[in-house]
């Protein structure tokens, strides 16, 4: 190759100049960016849906849309019975007071949950920003309601008191923003809304709070070209203050979900039950019906800790992360039921964390003989974890997948000292004798881990 050609070619190659890659604003280039390793190792995060919808706290965080646009009967009836006829959704703004919001307490609860990251809704589809955005005049938490920068307060507490990574959710579109509605009427040939509102907000939150997860949502049926998603992501990966550690999801415009971006979410409450070729996240809610807080929820509407442990174990076995959602109240409290679930999860992870954090999927995700047994793998230590969700009455656990080696394979119950006795079942499979323990002697509740070393 002649000396003249070399500098020109070097300029064209990403990653040659300055020692780090430059990404082009194209999906081909952006999708080639390796996902920062911390995200796959983290496995478990907490989602927080908080906004003006916590004031009516009825039905769903989509309250405004269901009441005003779809005119669903329960919502119309609720408003008729409890508010004057002239009352508008904007009138809920000053009632979003957050007087009991203690970011240090929240941070301590998040830490106790065993989660490794948190994602807060900086702005949902209602358009109300939890920070004093200069692009959301008089419809933000500093001008209206709490008169506090809720994003800044939580970010500071999380970073000062925990080792959790701090992330922000941001809705691209807003249901009733006149600029968005005008663009939609023009079939998105005009771009007033993204250029004057949505994109400036995204740059603002990244520069101001340096979130390590940018969790985008709500494409408003517009393509990614309307949102200039690739332009924003190129800046995020190349020049933003979090360019080396930030992770993003796949909700950047119509057709991008489960196809483009950092990790895939595919749909809400996505849990495929099998291994996927791409890193994914199961974002789901403790309240089965809503992401925001609901005053009208019943006990049976909340997932039990057994349900949640099952979700976590299934998700991680199949290579995913679990993002588990809570909805705080309008006055800034994490309701006792949510706090209990978070602390229970933390107690479970204290014992079984080694089978979750930093693991990789094994050659089998779940067992072929005994249902509700899920596998994870620690390649460095060569340990296979078999997490079983039901303690067998017989005290004998049969596993169809592991190939044991006589005099080499060791089986341990995590949280119990003595090695366990086992026998091989031909070429594949083992039978393990579990220790006879009282309820109080069990290392944990709601699921247990067998650690297998020296298995094929």
C-alpha cells in the first residue's frame, strides 16, 4: 500500500484515531457498539414510575389518556364523582406535592433490594418533567407541585449512599403537546416537537445528571428519523459525559423495538423463557395492572415474592436482566407493600446472589426432568448453579441436565456448610439428597441454589 493512501484509510476506520471508536448516526454503526459489560453483570434493576399520574392514582399511569382521549367509563365516572366539572388534568400538577419524599430513604431501600441499577421516569407521556427543564415551562417539578428537582435529589442520594448505577427513563412523545399533535397531523413531515422539546430535553438530562442508562419510550407512531434517534445516539456514544458506560434500550421510533439499540426490551413484561442471541431486559411491574401507584389496588393485584424470585431466575437463566417496577405515591412515599417486596428480594439475593450477578447462561436454561429448576453458569470458577423453586417433599432432587464425574463433581447447597451426597443417573443426570432442615434452618425462602463444580 502506498504511503499516500494510508492516512485517508485510517480516517475512515472507526476506532483508529484517538484510541476510541467514533460511531456514525446510522443503525449499522450504532448497533455495532459493544454493550458496556457492567449491564450484563448487574442482572437486576428497579424501575420507578413517578409523575402527576400519582395524584389521581387510579387505574393506571395512562390516566389522562384513558380519561380524556379514550373516555373510558371507569375514569370518566371517577372524575365526575370526585372533581368539579371544570377540573383539568393540569390541575393535578399542584397536587403532586412530594412532601414525604426523602431521597436518602429511597436510596437505602433501593440498596437493600440487591438491585444494581435504578431507572427513574424523568418524564412520562404526560410531559411533566421531574426536573426543572427549561423546555417544559410551568409543567415541571420545580415550577409546579413539589418545587424541587426530584431527579437531582435522587441522583445525589443514589450516588452518595449506594453502588447502584443511576438511569433515566424519558418519553419521546407527549400525548397532548400541541407541537407533537401538529407534527402528527402533518404525518411527521414537520419536526417542531423533537427539535424544540424532546431532543433538547434528552441532551439536558444527559449533560446534567449523567445517567448510565437512557431508557427511551413512547415513539408516538413516528419513525426514528422524525426523532433523529441515530443523531442523538451518535452524540451519546461519541461525545457525551457518559459515552463509555452508558447503555440504551431499543425504543427509538417505530420499527426499532427488538431490532436496534443497546439491549432489547421487545415488549413490556417480556419473558421469552428461552435463550436470545441479543442482550435483553424484562421490564415488569410488582402491581400486575399498573406501572404507576394505584390507590384502588387490592392485595391480589401485587405479585408475591415467590412470583418475583421466579421472574428473576427465569430471566437471568435466559440471558436477560430483570427491571422490576414500583410506583411511589404523590406525596413521595414508597408504599409499604413495595418496600417489603424490595427488601425480600434483597434478602434472597444476599444468599443466592452468586447464582445471579455476573453469571452467564449455561448450555441448558432449565431442567428437562424436574420443572421449576433454572440454570446459570460462572465460567471463571466453572460453577453451574441449579436454582430450584420448590423444595421436594421427598428430600430428593433429581436433575436431568448435569453430567457428573465420579469422585470429582461436588454439590453444595448455597448457605449450607456440608457438601451434599449425590448419585449419577447413567450418562446424564444426577440425584441429590437434600439435607433435612427445619424451616428456620433453611438458608433462605422462596428458592434455593445448588452449586455444582466439575460437571460437564
